C-alpha cells in the first residue's frame, strides 16, 4: 500500500508564519535599566558635523529621551576618538571633547555615566586615559577604530593600540569598542589576528562590542561569535544591540531569527541594550525598545536584556 504523504496546506503555512510573527509583536519592551550607547556632541563637533546648521544638544535632550522610554540610566560615549575621517589630524580635540562629556554627566550624576573617547593613533592617548578616567563620572573607554582610522595591518598602530589596552587594564576599566562595518572595510584575517591578539593579551579587560559586533557586516559578526564560542574570553566579552537591530527591523522573520540565534550563542546575559542615540541621527531609546519587540526573543530573554544594568561589565 502506498504511503500517503500529508503536506501542509497554504492556509496552514500562512497561519504558522503569522503566529510566529505575532509572538514577536506580543513582546513587552517598556523600560531599560541602562542604555550603554548614546552620544552628545560639543559645540565644536556639532559645528563640524552640521556645518552650523543645527544648535548643539547635550544632556538635557538625552535625559528627556531616557524619560520618554523609561530608561533609568545611560552611558555617553565621548567623541574624543575622532581623527582623520572627520578632518582631525591631532589630539587637540580629544581632551576637550572628553571634558565636555564629563561636564554633561556632572549635571545628571544619577542618570548618566561617561566613557572617555580615546584615539590610539595620537601620542597623547595613554596619558589621556589616565587624565580622563580621573574626571568625576567618567567610568570607561570608548574605542572607535574606524573613526580613529586605526590600521590594524600597521605594526606601529597595533602597538599603540596595545599600549592603550595596557593602561586600560591597569585602571580595570570597561571598554565599548566599535571595530568596523562594511563601510569601514571587513575585519579580514590579518586585522582580526592583530586585534584578537591584543584582546587575548589583556584577558581581564571587559570589552563590549558595539552594534552586534559588526553592525550590518555578517562576516564580522560571525567572526567574533565564532571566536567567542571557541573560547575567546567569554566572561569578559559583551555585545550591544545598537544600530544592528534597527537595520534589520523590517527583514523577513528568518533573518530576525538568525540575529536572535546569534545573540543566544553570544549569551543573553551578555547582551546589552543600546540605542546609539544622537540628536542629529539614529534611533531614540524609545524607538530602539519598539524595534527590540519586533524580534523573536522570548519574553524572559527580552527582560534579561532590558534589566541588565551593566554591573558585570562596568565593575568596579
């Protein structure tokens, strides 16, 4: 007797897919303990970015956005790391930009935490780590290797970055690091080997990788994920969800499922909420919460992300 093969009807398939999509839409994302990825710009950087067409906005604007989204606290990442890509060829703005953020944090010490922007290419970088971390409210370091135009195939620049990590390790400070995305070039083997070598040589430095560890570059995201799963300092590595989830928010469900799978592989307790909010672009904290609810997490997973106050990463 021939075996009867039962195939699901189109109606059943549509119902299943709709149910999967609805499960994500039913998630509640109505608060966050900490937004680890926000920006404000000094009048100097505002002029540089906008050509004087917009007034500078600082901590008042940011705190209003936090209140709107019921976000308890936020980290401001100082723009002192900028260099050649925006026309800054020396360290003349590194200290002032960090000072500006420290002053903004001081206005809302119960709501804001400052991270020092450091450009490893500048000879003053190591000294600025010391100086900036001594400022009230400045608790960590922001490295933006693309924004600093760090060439990870240049031995001298790799050594300079390693020296910055040496000093960060001495301070026991956390790092939020933006490596590259598809617009800044892929993190190919030589670059990855150089950077991974620095991280492995500093196993106590707690690093959060910005933008899902690669933003829209799947190769970079997968590179860091595979490295972490295979033993790259899993207890001292985190990832934030800024920008990367926004880019894929309207992607097919299968794509969003893949992103959630990656974050599960990374370890949900090591996933940090971040909006990448900047008054002149990027999602607000509220928009980022809305985007998170479009992804097929479980409610428990989403709550774990949103309730993460960063204490495991920020300590001491």
